[in-house]
C-alpha cells in the first residue's frame, strides 16, 4: 500500500487536473466578458460625448439596450464634486 500512495498525488489525479482546467477556462471566460463589458461601456460613453446621435441610434450601433445607454448617460451627467479650496494660501 505504501508504494501506491506515492503514485496518487494531486498533480497526477485526473479529477484534480480536470478541475484546474475547468477553473482556468471559467476564469478566462469571465475575464473576456468583463473586457467586452468595459469596451462596450467605453464605446457608448464616447458616442454619447462626441456625437449627437439619439439614444436609439447609439443602442443600435453598440448592440445594447436603450435602457443601458440611458444608464450610462446618467453617470455622465452627474455633476462632479466641487473642489475643496486650499486653505493653506491665506
């Protein structure tokens, strides 16, 4: 029995190796999905800022819903926080 325990290690276990491969595939897929979402958001943002296209036209060009375009537009139109004045310059 002692001879077999050296053979059955995690690195040689088929189920362990398969689990690692599945985990890597899921991680890659999730990364690709995040990258696609980031790029889509960037495209919609740029179309909103740099063109006068309607929300429907932008949604059609970016292959997203009009709801998604409106949601991105809301984040663009939020006013930025006012800068806190530097009081060291008295």
